[in-house]
């Protein structure tokens, strides 16, 4: 099914909507989860747990607000709990929700350690409940475009990838992500997105090397990272570079993917986050090209003649599908309704991302390349 239509296709909606509770109404809950949940047929945003009921009711006047997570867990009518709170609280809240018989979506990253993540996965299995992580960047326009380019074989064998998520934010904001707390810093903020995309495209690497830095004046935690994933025993020695910085005033390519027969380059970030921050909702923009990216990528291809690159290259526009964050929750709904065997982000995916985040911290602390256990 086309990713741009899956979330709004009423044929896949269920007769009795799944009742969803959202814990946390900070940026993640307010900007992403609440509008996306409410925009998917078959899901009902039943309640929001927040200590700021006025802020919730200003946006969602008909949604019930509860003061404590325990009120959510004790509600027999809630089917799914979405945890969108600071990273260090994910483990305790998700575990309590699972033990209360709820399916659980955790905002990325799953937890702050691999041990905590393994404990949640074991709890979910024991309780026969779903545990998954919100990975909306799988539904970015540029990522969907790159998937199509790779599937077409136009690049030949891919040998080098650069995936950048750079911004210019020179002033350190007063928020928990910028404080010296477990799970803070850019590696645990943007790293989960880039790591998950790399794993989705090329699988688990053989090794990785991570460099972290604090570059801004007053930075308490890393605000720059540069990771290299090594695929020595598969993909012909491919190197995947994941990079993010808060001090890039003039942005380079979001993606630069190089293969034996050509390259794919893409500038600009997906437009959906900015649209959501501006108060637009996908369901409100059904007729206004939600997720359309004004900057299509390019493919530069060299056709091979007798094993030698032709002196004439061909440059063409890459596919430019619309991004669609609604598709994440639509696929989750379909899984819980028995229409698909797995959620969009599986237990294997959850653990693989957390493993690389943890090994990355180890690599940065030790200043060396770290092998990834098989």
C-alpha cells in the first residue's frame, strides 16, 4: 500500500476505535503524538496525562485530562499507552503500563540503557503486550525517496553514505535535553533517528566508531556527533556516516549516497515537523499536499560501457514521495487489529537501535572502534 495513503484509508479502520492515552504533553506529546493519534481512523485519543490541564484543553477541549500515570494504568478502557516524557522516565512508566495490560508506544529512545530496554522487551513478552518505539523519521519524504532509489539499483553497489541532521541553534535552550541528565544530549535525541534509518536500510553493522563533542558556549551535554558504521563482512565494506550538529549555519546535503554507478544527493529536511510546530495537522491538510517536499533529490548516474564509466553522465530528479507520519500510527493500528503480523517498529528494531546507541557511548568514552555483537 502507498505510504502516502495508508493512514487515511477508511477501509483499514476498525469499527470500535482503539482507546489511546498519552502520558506527557511537552514538545513530543503536543507537537507529534496528539495530532497524529487523533488523525488516524480507528484510534481515539481518549485522555492525556499532564500537570498542565489548561494547556491540554486549549488544544484539545474534548479530551479528558488526568493528573497521574497511575490513573491511566488503572483505566480498563485504555488499550494503548504512549509514553512521551523525559528519557530517564521511560523505563518505569512503560513497565508499569505493560504490567497493567496495556500496549505501549515509547517516544525515542526506548530507554537510557540497553539493560532497561531488554527488561521492557522481556516484560512485554511475559504480559503478551506490544512494546514499540515511535520512529516517525521512517516516513520522511527523503527517506522514502532514498528507499525507492536504492530499490531501483541506479546507484550500483553503495559504498559510502552520509546522513546529516544539522541545524543552527547557537543558544543552549533551557530544557532537560540540554542538561547533564541520563539520556540527554544530541546522540540520544537525533541519534535514534539516524541509527534507525541506517538499520532499516542496511541492517546491523559489524562495528561502529562514535565521536561526541560539546561545541556551544554553555553546553552541558554533547551537541555534536559523528558516527561511522562499518559493514566489512557485508555490503562490500560500506561505510555509513551519521552526523549531527547544532552549529551549522549553511546546511549541506541531508543525504549523500555514493555507489559504483552513481550518487544520490538530497538537500533540506522533511517539512512535516515544521508544519506540526506551526499548528497544522495532517487531517486538516488532506487536500493541501501534506508532507510534500519542495526540494527533490537528484541522482547522478554513470552508465557503464565495457566496464568503464561513460564520459557522459546523466543527472535526473529522484523520486519525491510525500512524507506521512500518520502512516506510523496507521500501521500500529493495523497490527493491533490483527491485520499485520508486526508493528512498524518491531522488538528486534527496538533492541538493535538501543544496542548501537549504547555501543556508541562506549566507543566515544574509549576513543576506539567497537565491534557489534552478532
